[in-house]
C-alpha cells in the first residue's frame, strides 16, 4: 500500500466523519423542531381545555336558567288552568289543551336557548365582564371553523381573556379603554371571522395584490386584535398598580415611625 492509497483512505474517513457530523446536526435540528412543536401543542391543548371548561360552565348556567323559566311558565299555566276550572269546568279537553300549551311553551324556550355562532349581542347597559364572557364563548364556538394557524391565534387570544375580564370589571363601561375593548370584541374581531367564513373555501389560499392569502390575513388580523386587547389590559392593570403604589406611599408617609393612639 503506497502513500496515495493511505491518503485516499484518510480522505474517505474524513468524508465519513463530516457526513456523520452533518447528519447529527440535522437530527438535532429535527429533534429541536419536534420539541418546539410539542411544546406549542401542549400550550394550545391547555388553552383549549381552559376555554372548554369556561364554555361548559356558561352552558350549565344557561341550562339552569332555561329550566327555571320552564318551571315558572308551566306553573303559571297550571295555576291558570286550575283557576279557570274553579269557575268554569274545563273538562278533559281543557286539561289536554293546558298540557299541550305547557309542552309547546317549554319546547319554544328550549329551542330559543340554543346558541348559534353569531357576534356577541351588545347593549349599552351590558356590563364589561359579561361582554368578555360572550366574546369568549364566540371564540370557542368559532374555533373549529377556522384553519389551524388561526386556531392557534384564537387560543392565545382566549388565554388573555380572563385577566382582561378581571380588569374591565373594575372600570366603568364608558371608560375609553373599555369602549375600545368592547368594539374589538363585539364588532371588529367577530366581523373579521364572519367575513372570512363568507369567503368560499376554494378561494382562501389565493394570494391578493399584496401576495397574501385570506388565511394569512386572518391570522395577522387576529394577532393584531390580540395584541390590542393585551395592551388595553396592561394599561388598566398598570393604572391599578400605580393607584396601589400611591396609596401605599401615602400610608407610609402618614403613619411610618409615628405612634398611633
């Protein structure tokens, strides 16, 4: 074996080591991407689970309210039938008519309690906390209709609603920050989702004049709305923090190192 043969063997060995190193790097990169993906899936799963729990709580509350209304209505019909029977005998047909009326009213109340995927109804006297709850329910019921990237944005948006509700409940409904949040939750973001759903599925991947598809614009607009609501929550929370610090400094300056009789 001459020197050239030995050199070629070393060259091949070096090439093998380099390919092995490159493969190792690719494997590490793939593992990192997989870890990041699993972390995002875990985070989204937690957000979806929290949103589902809040929605079930709202649904249970709605069911109880519907049952109470049905009970009151049936009671009123029964008492009315009994009162009429004390004055004028209603007979079997009157009794069946009262039962049929009670069943019909109960069915109407049950049917009217079903919730369609529509924008949260807003009135001027609707409290801020209730506004957030209705928007949260709208997001949960709309989620399955949107593509996966938009669902991820909705999950992050839903995660920020509980702290937003906490700060909005402490400010007047006519507060400028509260009004901005209410418009986002009742008009702008639901309008965005509704307009997207009106676009035929075959056209949602077609780029527009700026090279963006409806799916991309939906995700970007949802992200902008999420950031805007987050900014509102931060401003209100910082206002509460500043008020707390001012009150604490006042107490310290007024009573620190002073005897209290």
